[in-house]
């Protein structure tokens, strides 16, 4: 199920922020929600209907997440396929409302549009050597993840190879959580939302996350065929202005997909009291098969 809205009966907690950015005027608000993996999630994100138009208000509980998203949104030029910012308060951002659907259920058209959007953002910040603060944090997370694989020699060897590559991989401005529900398709263009985990990271990581949790098996939260995955990668590569050789690009993407699968597998390994369900076995089988390919 895609994101849906719940009516907010009392908007008083939002009034000061909305008024400081949009000015006076009565408004209504609906909270964005999602039923994901049998969990009902209620986000601190609201659709605001105001005399000046329809907007999205996003509130942050963690100052570092607010600072991260604010810093990235302020980098974007108005023509890029991301939400246009109306203003900030001490812990919130007000943005344009983007009408459309997320990409939980993909078509060839929406896949191509998503690839075009990602390539457009990557071209605005060409692959290169940027400030490494966020990238180094991401690599440190993965170095800790490697420790969970010490009793899985095949996965350990392949993940060590992944780490070697991400340490030297060119950086790109990445969303950091590029999953299909953070992509809104209006029928012609995809916009990418939720940049609080973003920063300059190894360029393939966003691509890997988009692909790794999409498939036709029931354990995957998003629906995408193998042919559509190939289409997505082809369209990105064709549109990039600066890029590595295609064989390097393809291997980097496979490593990034492997990284995402290991993220799931390692959670179960770190939590041995958790029952190993179908999700574990599907991701583990995929990770082991890809590890063999990466080491061959």
C-alpha cells in the first residue's frame, strides 16, 4: 500500500510554523501515513492546504537530521527534480506539495523517469572527490557490519572486497535512502523527496538501494521486474555526463546491491534470538549467490 493521509483535527501545533512562512490564513492539515511490513507508520510530515496553495510541512525530532536535509535542499537549483522549498523554521521545512504516486508498483515508464531524475541530480553534482564526512561515516557503518559476517567466510570475503571499492569509489550527492516510496511520479517526471540522510557518498549506493529491495518475490516491499532493473541501470548510464567504464559501473552497482542485501542478513546475524523467517532466507540466498559472482 502506498502512503495515505489522515485528517489532523487540531492544527494548533503547526500554526506558528505555517504562519511564519506563509503568513496569516486558516489552513487544514493531513498527516502522511504508511502501512509498511504490517506496521502502521505515522510521520511528522503533513499536507497543508492554505489560501496560498497546497504544501508539505516536515518536522524533525533530531536536530542533526534537520541540519542535514536543510544543507542539501539549499544546494539544489530550482530546476532540479526535488521539492521546492518555501522556508525553514527552527525544526521544520515547508515545501511545495508534489501530486503523484510513489513507485511501490513500477512500470517501464516510471522506471525510466526515475532513472532520468537520478541522472539529472548526479549530473548537477558530477562524480568526483567532495567533502568526505558523510562518506566516511557510511564506510564506518559498513566496517562494523563486516564484523557480523566473521562466521560467514564467503560473505565476509565478498564484503571485504566491497569495502575496498567504496573507499575509493567516486562520490556523488546521494539521497541516502533512495527507496521507491521516496520517489513521486506525476506521470511525466519523478521527484525525489526526503533528503535527511543525504550527502556526498560513493555514487553507486543510491542505485543499489533502489534496486535491492525491489522484485517480484513477496518478501520485497516494492515491485520491479529484472527487465525493469536492467532498464533503470541502462537509462542512468546513458544519461550520465561523467561516468566510469560500463563494466566498472555495472560492478559498482552489483556491489551496492550486495551491500543492501548484507544489511538485511547482518541484522539477523546480530540478533540470533530473532527467528529466521522467509525474508532472511531470500536475502541470504541472494547474497551468497552474488558473493560467489563477485569473488570469481
